C-alpha cells in the first residue's frame, strides 16, 4: 500500500486516540474493538483515512493500531485508508 502523509488534513481524514486507564481492562482486546467501531463511524461520516499518533513508548497501543491495518507513515504517526 502506498501511503503519503498529509501535512494538512483533508476533510476526509480523521485522527483518533484512546486511553484504557484501568489495568483490569488491559490486554482484553478492547483497544481493537474501539478502533474497529471508530473506523465504522468515520466511514459512515464519509471519512477516507484515519491517522493516529501514539506515544513512542506505548508499544501495546502501536501493536493494536498495526493489528488493525494501520501502517507507520512518519516518525510515530500511523495511518490507514478506509
């Protein structure tokens, strides 16, 4: 997949982020579900791409984005065309 990072977001691009703060909910697949639901909603709203910029040290979050089809596009930014 060819992906070019846009310096300026288009009306079709959405940036997402989420936080699962309670330890008892970590490693339960909740992040994956959140991303899937956000992707569905963004698609319904006419979105064409989703961007995310997780903290570099948040390996679990990065792995969650990658498992949902995101690719690294710049530094610590990840994106997915929908």
